[in-house]
C-alpha cells in the first residue's frame, strides 16, 4: 500500500543529492547539514532519526508570507523526547495580519521582542542536521524554509520529508463522497491533524502552538506506522 | 520546560501522585518525558526485561499481569505503572499490555528516583498507596476467588450414597454409618430407572427420629425431606453457597440431567471460604435468645468486608447479606413461636424489597409482612400475630435492621392480613392502578416467603405473574414511576452532583444508580410474567423473551454489576476506616477507570430508561 505515497521528489536519489550539495554549500551550517548525509531509502524507519516540525505562518504562500513561530521535537519510533523540544517565535518580514493573531495566539508584543529567523539559524540547524523532518501537510515547512534561506543565505536547502497528511490521504482515497454519497448523507473523511489523530485514539490537545502541533504530528506518525506499516518499512517508501 | 508544553503539564498535574507536587518538580517531569504510542493488544513491558521508565497513561488502557500470567490490575488515563521494578532491580516485575490504543508518557528512572527520595507523598503513593488503591480498582484479581471460578463438581469426592425409599429407619442409619456420610439420598425404584425423591441427613435423624423416639422399623419415606433442592453440575461453588444460604439447607445433591453426581455439604464449602458467611448463618441458628442474636449481628459487617476483599461479585454479596438477614428473621420467628406458643392458624412471613431480591447490603431497614391463612379470625387470632410481628420487628431492630420509615412491617395491621385480602390488594394495584399508590406499593412486587407456609407467598407470585403482564395501564404507571429517578449524568457526560448531609458534593449510587435499574428491570420482568425476584435472574428471564435484545439485557447486567460493586466497595472502605457506610460517592474517591466506567454504566441506565418510556408509552417521568 505504501507504494503510492509519492510525489515528484520520491524518485530523487536523496543520499546522492546530499553529497552533491555538500560540494556546493558555502554557509557552514548548510554545509554541515549536507555532510551529515541522508539515510539510504532502504533504511528501516525504526532506525531513522526524525524531527517533527511545525511552523506557524502569516499565510499559506511561501513567497508572500512569513514564518511567525517554529516548533520542533526530535524523535524516533521508540519515543518523543520532550526535553529536547524547542519553540521559537521569530519576527516576520511583513506586518502581522489581524486574523492570524487569533489563530496563533501570538501578539504584537511577542513579535516585537522576537529575533529574526537569521538569528536562530544556529539552533535550528543543530536540530535539522542528521534528521528527517516530519510534517503534517508538506506545502508549508519545506517551501517556507527554502524561501527564507534563499533570501538570507542565498543557499538552497533541499531535503525529503515525511508527510503525515499525505499518509492519511493515501489511506483514505475515497474521503470525498460522491454526489450520490453526499445525497445519502455520507460525510467527507477529514485528514486534518486533529481529526486524523482521533482515528488512532490519540488525545485532544487543547493548546495550539507550533510545538504542541509538532508533538501531535510525531505521535500521529508513530500511530500510523504501528497501524498501517511496520517499524521495518523502508524510509524510502514513505518520504516525499 | 517550554511554556508551550503546558497542555502536558496540566494533564499530569490532575492525577495523584502528581497533583500535590510543586511546580518545579512537575516541570522536571515534563522535561524528562518520552512519548510513545502503543497499539491495542501489544505488550508494553515484558517480564524480566530491563525497564528504566515510570509509565504514565495519557490516553488508553493497560492490563498489568502477575508473573504467573494472571491479571493483576487494569489501569487507565492518568494512572501509572512500571514502578515496582524501578524500586527493585530495574527489571519488569509486572508485565503490561495495551488493551486499547495508548499514548504513554515515559518518565525516566532518574526523575522517578528523585521524586521518590524528595517527595514524601509521592513515595507513599508508589510504596503503600498502591495496595489500597488496587483494592478499589475495577478489575481487581489479586486473590482470585475460587468460590467464583471453581465448579461445584470439584467438591465431590465420592460416588453418591443412596438407598431405595423403602428402607427402614435403622437400615438407613446403618448405611450412613458404614459409608461415613452425613446425608443419604433416597431413590424411588418403582420406575424403569431409580429416581431421586428424597434425602435424609444426620440432623434429620436427630431431630425427627431420635427426639420423637420413632421405631427403628419406621419407613424412611415417612421422615425424609421431599421436594429436594438440587444444583446443576455446571454451577460454580458460589452458586451452591447461595442456594444453601437462600434455602437454609446444608446438603445439596449435584445433578447432571437425570443423574445424581454426588452431594455437596456445607462443610465442604466452608473449607473454601474460611470466614464464611455460611458460618455466620449457622451461628445465627445456634442462638437461644435475642441477646445472642444481637451479639452475632456485630459480625455481619466484618463478614461483608471480607467478602468484598475476597473479590465476591455483587450478586454474591447481595445474596449473602440477604441470606443473613433472612436467617435473623427466621430465627426470631422460631424464638417468638417458642415464647408465644404455636400459631393459631397457618401463616407466612414475607420479606419484601431488597431482601426478597437477594440484593441486600449493610445499610438497610426491615421491610416485611405477614400472610395469614384464610381461616384467620381477627378477634381471636390477631393478638397472637401482632405480638409475634412485634417480637420479630423489635428483634431485627436490635440486630441492626432499623424500623421501616414507611411502616411497611408486619406490625402494621394493613400488612398483616389473610391471603384473600392480599389477593384483593394486588388485584386492585394491578387492575385499577393509580400512580401515587403504586409508588408506595412498588416494594410489594419484590416478595419472598421466608417462614411458615411459604406456598401462600407463592400464590401471590402466581397472581402477580398472571395479571401484571395483561394490564397495560399498570405497566405504564409502573414504568412512569421507574423514570422518576435518573442517573447523575450531565449533557456532556459530566457527573451531576448533589450536596449530601455533610455538605459534600456527591452523587448517590443507590438513588441514582441501582434503584432506577432495579425499578426498570422489575417493569420488564412483570411485563413478561417472570416469577423471579432477583434483578440478575429477572434479566435472564427477560432475555428469554423478545422484550429486550440480548445485547441490551447483557449491557444492563454489566451496568448493574458495576454500579453495585462500586457501591459495595465504597461501603466496605467506609467500614474499614471506621466511618458509617452510606451511598454518597465523591467523584474524586474513584479511580479514573471507575469514573469512566461508571459514566458508561449510567449511560446504559439512561438509554434503558428512554426505551422504557417508549415501550410502555410512559410519557415524561417527573425527574426528581
């Protein structure tokens, strides 16, 4: 079943890409990231160092909007280490839009006192290096990070991610009911983070911030692997 | 700790032993946590494995086992496991398995050791508290009770000893002596196959033969007990015990089809349960004065607590307590008859309510009545029966069964009447019912003859079972009354609390739990003409009809058992702590598992009430 969690990135030779990039990178942090290497696609998921990652942003377009906060936690299938969790508010380039304030619970005061993303790249890279990021919906974290680094370091950062939402989409291919099914009252299957978690009896987290969402994503991946895959599933089958 | 982890800190801070910890210790715990997801059915800790974590259940449920593989405990959200190994040699002593999908917060050993050394209440919890907490846990199997798990056939050690009903007294006595048995089965051998028809016991030989100096040539059929009470070979030992308690017999033939497998004696069972409630019962029968009975009654609560600690189920506890109550009444009637002389006309003494249902607990008042033979003439005979009723009622009050506040006692002339009047009462209640009078007469629909001419009570049961099922209006009003008391569940599955006499926020497990349940079970039982009185037996009878789906009946059975057993444990705990037992429970006295299961059980009651309203067209209850 795992064969269809694919994107145009899936057929990339990631370990080779990392090697190639490490010859081009200039910034020591980016260089270190590529030099740490990427596990081969046939590595069992249980042996892979993972990093659950969640950004809160001012909007959905990486080219137009900015990152407001970063939450991340390193983990493996054996455990999510809360002691190593990291949360950082950063100052967006663009003024904070009123609606996103209510979503993230981050205020203008928080933002005004926050550093620029560039100032927190050292810790961010310490977490990223040697780990495969895990996100819920791949079109936020990777593109936003890519744009931000292009802008600040003139460097390109490319890496595979595991997308727990793509896994849910794959598990529920018929989640949108047909017209006929809608008529007889069939509800669409939601693959949003909170709704997906319910299917695995994972608890509801009241708070919403980048860190708790990153933890929630890590827990969801553990549950998905145990229910639908196996700890021996090759990482190459599920990264995108 | 990151402020964004507040959600996790807040969850832990709700549950003991973490609820009293200072903020810095909570933060230290959260910072140490590793989160792991476990799928239902998979092992979490395996025996002898190295373990360096205290496991905290964020969601889901886990079963803990002894090294023998026996179930030891079941824990749920907010509870911990794995601590025993951490206090010993870091090896798993109690294996654990997820029974639901679980999210586990693993707290590292360094943090555990630090808390254990630094925080006294935490240390108490993991060292001592655990044992007493376990006792009130839902599925406690620490000491598996053989009475409940072993079949009665295990007690049979030899072939049954029998003789034809035609033998003479002396011959019967010789057979018993030769074989060293205390009971002899008597077979009718006139047919193709010998048929069990009677029994004679050592005690019968003493009380019936020797004291009356019967001739040794007397046919045994003249003094044997007929209408035998037997038990199926498939029954459990505790069922044999209940049968003995209920009928006050000391020997039970065990039968399989038409065949007699053997005889089980009281002394066989006593070996299984050293502190038996059967002991207490036989002790009651040995007393010669009310004073002696009063002394024995002081042991009733101990016997109750022991049964609870030996993991008896609610049916067992309820029947044992009812059996004890019945024995007090029977002994008092015997003493009364000794003092006042033999009754001028035959009569039957009836138990009503919980005693008749075999669902009695320790806090109970007396509900009884007398059916007199129709030859009763008030002017000539009533002085006697009033005196007898008063003797029994006062005696029961001495023994801890307080007077009935509703005056439902045989001392009330209204409830001391000949059979024909009782028949009129029931005919009127059923044929021309009225909600108000039905509310007060509810209790009479749980009745059991316990002394004297018990067939008088059987006649009333027959009348009820024939009439009730045909009176739609009676069932409608009875159902409406059964809806008056609702389970204490709010809209969002929260407990609805009331203030008790001590100004504590509680809910009443009897008024809001077991009573509405037995009320609604009674309605269905009467509707299908069942003669049974006990709620579990009524459910079994109801399930045989199409009145309830099999699943609904078994849900009701589980709900009744669960609410009853929580109520029973609550009372046992109060007695052990020297408090007066009651029915008012504070949610915080319950384990998270009990809380969640109680909510499920109350939900079952609530659904069953909805069905009752619909089935009997009962409209809205008054919802007290």
